[in-house]
C-alpha cells in the first residue's frame, strides 16, 4: 500500500458540517451511478473553493509532485447492495474524503486488489486512479457522505 496514503484530521468539524449542508441540495440520481451524487464540476462552486485548495495542497504534499486538479464531486450512499459498484478513475491519483461516519461503523473503501481499507471520519484516502474500488455496503440506517477528488500529474508543458 505504499502508493496509498491515509491523511487524518483534514478539516474542522464546522467545515464538515458546512460540506454536508452545502452539498445536500446538489445531490441527485445520475444515470449509471448507483448512489446519489453531485455533478462533477463542483470545483467551480465558490462555497467549495477553500476546501479544494486544502485538499490540493494535502495531495501535493503527500505525493511530492505538482498536481493539476481534475473533477471532484460529492456522494451520498445508504449502504444498500445496489449501490456497490467497482470502478476506477481515469486520472493519475484520486481521493475519497470521508465527511461523516456512523458510530461503531468502520468507514473506508473496498478495493478489488486489497479488500477493505479503513479510513476514519475526517480523513482522506489518496490512491492511484487506476485502482478499482467501491463504497462498502452496510446495514445501519445512515447516510454516508464522501467527497471524491481527481488529479493528474502536472507536466512541464501542462
């Protein structure tokens, strides 16, 4: 797992509350996506600008590379089996930021190669975009909010 990083304590509790509040009205069912999510260009929304800058800086620090931001979006899952979907991101690196968690629920992401990787509330799991993964299923009556972010490595001409 040397190409993956778990970064803890990314945002303040108030920032997390604001993310949930601000993303809720934007969540919807999107064709071919099993969960509720926002459209991908949330980088263009002023209320998310500061958060994106924080995550961009965190990712660059851990990867020790200059990054070119790509798409990002919010996802809300309720743990049902029909929301399980293995997928990958066509970018150099992707991240899942875990906005909230249910008490006594192990938060994280399931990877095709390695199984479940646990990551706590308010942490970001940074990983190569080609790795197939999915949100886990769970039985609790709970809305799980996450944020997905994508980056490509900056090249000298890009």
